[in-house]
C-alpha cells in the first residue's frame, strides 16, 4: 500500500472517530433527571461514556501523529528503535508508531 492510500484510510477513520467523540460528548452533556435512582444510572452511563471518549481521543491522537509522520516522511519507521515497521503490521494497525518488537517490549 502506498502512503496516499494509507493517508486516505487514516483520514476516513479520523472522521469517524471525531464524529463518535462529538456524539458521546453530546450524550454526556444531556443533564440529569430529578429522580435519584435515575441519577445513579445516569452517572454510571457517564462513566462508561467518559471511558469511550478517552479511548476515542487517544485513537484520534495516534492517527493525527501518523498523518504528521506521513508528511514528515518518517511514516513506517519505528519511533523507538528507528527500524522499518513490518508492512503487515502497518496494514493491520496503520496508525502504529512502533514496530512489533518495541510494541511488545
Ligand atoms: Zn522498534
């Protein structure tokens, strides 16, 4: 796969993640009902939503970093050891910044 195709894929994923984050954030800001039992359930929901929001935000940062590495010409090179990242790994996890060895270390 060439970098243009990878970039297009990353941008598509980025758009989907940003959409999800917006949706999760708007679900979270809906406010709480007056009923106490309902409030407990809503708080639990909020915690789940916060977890999803944090994960989504982390993935967005990873993808943004990968896009800037494509522009720098350093995409596909492990940021820790400087070796080329296996092509199969890049296909499976295009936003990865680490080679298999460093990722599992
Ligand atoms: Zn490495």
